[in-house]
């Protein structure tokens, strides 16, 4: 019987919101045997507020290392066989953790299970997140009818509610702390597949969570981290085969950045990538040492056509998708 440690990372927002999240965790049909609160807030108000609760483990972090740093400090205190990461403003359905745990128990090679995210109006808000060959990822079935059915394989799932084997999490050094936030969940799923392990999406395990717009500055982390993920997790010959398509996607990204007014953040992302060659090479070596599955198999799980959930595709992307579909078939032939 596996024991689960639940980890909640806090930074801003109200204490009442976090209290509701923790109450939902304690109300699970298969409740975690320990709940850990990792506080990134500048004044440590969450750790101070909950410090009197003897059933809650709290840690106040000396610096705000983002979601990734907060999860790692929380994981150092966890003693469970599995770690359940959940956003502090998420509401976990009473049977969510039991369904995620059962899915992992029934699939010996699966080490990550993700829940279906529901928006406050009851429509789908992600969970099974497709990944493009450029590293871009999006929310599948966004604002559509929630998926019904059993657990199934997925390339990446949402870190909003994410159950992972603790030994694997520590062996992979968790979410890459350098990412801080965004794409850290997708990156860990990708590294899991490279190591020959599996990720599951469990539609019946549900979590209510609203997506908040964090402003244009988020594009610094989005652009930097998806390129870091791509550059570290793929083999050199794969990057060479993908190069023409990557140039096209970057051109589309620049058009979006210029029209959306976040091009300066994209430039800053490039600068941070250019200043980290030693880290990139070191991470590539780590991935190479853990690799059990060739990119010829990994690429078959990636998308070649772009989607923009919740808004129409620009004309240039619609036209480009036709070319990318043909290009994708060529890449698969080359790599296999």
C-alpha cells in the first residue's frame, strides 16, 4: 500500500484559498498521510499562519525559487512513496487522489499520473497537454466537454494536480529548478519517456482550477523553458532533422510576439539561453546517461501541427500547418 505526501507551494493569494485547498486534500477518500506546505512568500505569512497546525508540515524558503524550487524543498521533507503536487488555488475532487493512485498501481511502468482540470463553469481546462516538436504545449480540449473514460497514456500532463513516484522524482532531481515556473511539468514528463517510463492522464480524477493571466512577463519563462526543454531532451540528429521546422515556428512566434507586445521578453529568453551553454551541455549528458528510448520513438508522440486553444489560428499558421504535416511525415521517415 503506497503512502502519499501532498505538497502545496504558496507565494501570493489569500490564506483562505490555501485553507480550502488543504481541507480538500484532507477530505480525500484516500487522504495523503502527510501534507507539506512550502512557502515562497516574501513575508512567510503562509508558514506563520499554518505553523500552529501540528498535522501540517511547513517550510519557509529563504528565497523564492518559483514553483520548481518550492516543490524541491517540500520534497526534501516528504517521506511518502508518492508525491502529489497541487496548486494552492485548486479544488481537488474527493476521489481524485484515489483514482490517480489506482492508475499508477495498475500500470507498472507508469510513474506520473495527471488529473483532468475543470474550469469553474465545468468545461475542460486541460490535463492532457499535447506537445509540439518545437517544445510548445497547450491545453487539450480547452473549454470543451470534459473527457470521460479510463486512465490512458499521455505524453504530458498538467502540474496543477500531479502524482509522481517519489523515487523517480528524486532520481531525476525533480522539476528542473532553473525553470522556476512553466513547462517544468512537461519537461519532467518528457524526461520520463526518454527513460522508458510512462505518463498517464486520468480523466475521472478531477480538479477545479481557473487559469489566471500573469501578464506579458510570463513569456520570458514560457519561451526560455520550452527551448531549454527541447535543447536538453533531444538528440543532436533529431535537432538537425527538425531545424527547418523550428525556424518556421520561431518565425511564427516572433510574429505573435510583435503583435502581442511581448517581443522584449522573447529577446530576454534568448539571452538567458545563450548564457547557459555549460548548463545545457551538462543536462544533455545527464539525459544521455538515462536514455532508454531513442528519439525515433519519442518524436512519434509529438505534434507537428500547431493549435491555439480558445482562439482562432492566424492565417499564416493555418497555411504553415499544411506544410508541417507533410514535413512531419518526412522527419519520421528520416529518424526511423
